[in-house]
C-alpha cells in the first residue's frame, strides 16, 4: 500500500472473513465449491430456459435474467475473495474497489427489481388468468427488464460517483471481504454528508417500495386464493408461487438482517457473515429452489437428457 502526502489511497487491505489462519484452506475449498455450484447452477437454468420452448413464458423469461444476475452478483465479491484466500493477499486497488462498489450495487438492485416483476407476473397469472397472455406480453416483459437495468444503473452511478469523490481516508484497512460502501464511508475523513443523505433515502426507497409491491401482489394473490373453495386450486396456486416466495424470503430476510438490524460497534462479524449469505449462499440456493420445486424445470432437464440419449 502507498499513501500519498494528501492521504489519498492507491489500494485497500481487505481483512476478509473472521476465519482462523489454520482453517483458511478448508474454507477456501468450501467457498470455491459454493461459487462453482452457483455459476454452473445458474448457467444450467439459463440454458434450460433457452433450449426448451415450453419455458418460453414470462415467468421463465424473468427467471433467466435472475439467474444471470445472481451469477454476476456472486462473481463480484466471491472471485476476489477466493483469489485473496488462495494467494494469501488481502490487497485491492482503488480502481478495483470502486468497481466492486458499482457492480455489487447494480446487481443487487436488479435482483430486487426482477423479484418484483416476478411477483407481478404471479399476481396476473392467478388473479387475472383469462387476461394473462394479453397483460404479460413480450413487450411488457422486455420493458420491465429494461426499466430494471435503467433504474439500477442510474441509482448505482449516483452512489459510485459520490463515493469516487472521497479520496481521503484515515487508513486503508476495510473490515470486510469486499469493498462494502458503508465500511468505506466510515473510513473516509472527507465530508460524507451528501453520500449519507443520498444513499440512505435512495436505498430505502428502492428496497421498501419494491418490498411493498411484492407484499401487495401476494396479498392480492392470497385474497383470490382464499375465495377459491377448491383445495386443488389452492395447492396449484401455492405450487406456482412456492419457489418465488422462498427466494423472496431468503433475499429480503438477509437484507433486513444486514442493513436494518443494528449491529454492535465492537464487532463486524455479523455483517460479514450475513454478507456471505446474501452474496454467495442465496445465489447458490436459487437454482436448487427453482429446480427442485418446479416441475417445468425438472421436465425440461429430463427432455434434454432424453434427447442426448436418443442421439447416442
């Protein structure tokens, strides 16, 4: 690390996970396996949706984008963490740190937007089944994805530019395994008032508004299902929404624990562990949730294997 006379940083030191040195090898292998499962599992979901024409529906259109976003989201932090653990190096350049801030934020925002779009899709499918094809047109699905990227990019660009103007830090040690924006703001000796005034309201609005939209969608779904006396209809609705509800619960549960539950000033371990769950464990679990609890995905997987066996 080099610190210039004006206290600008050329690189930062990531303290990493709260792991004992003798356990580094074991955890490196564990996280490498988790990361590979995340990448391969989400790639499999994308390929299945692309290859099987039965999965060319709005729900699976959003799911393919969610799989790509989860894979990218995990790669932003896991790739650098694994590199540092395997090479026993804890440094990250200033440019690399700014890049992590940008890509971590943008993929986290897009994840949230896509989950909201999927909740709306389930609402239309269950509450307005006769108009589903008309409402959830291809144009609307593409528009929702484009808007998700546009709003996420705008929000992330604001945060990143505001962070990039902070060039003075009291030290270069980040008590985390990636460049987490709140940890960086605590290290800065520059005026962070604007950052805090912008990041907190924007982040809260984006997360809260989308969470409310999801709750409203499922509130409407619940009301519609309860008006249906048929047990078969209730089971069908639950099977249709089960996978998405599981992912939403994991995603927002981690966000609430990470950003809305206050942590002790004396330790950062809870935040680091929750960040691992948020950025690595959940993206790894999503393919399993959608494949194990989804008959269409399992059917598509069987069809692909059947075709390969027939060709042989």
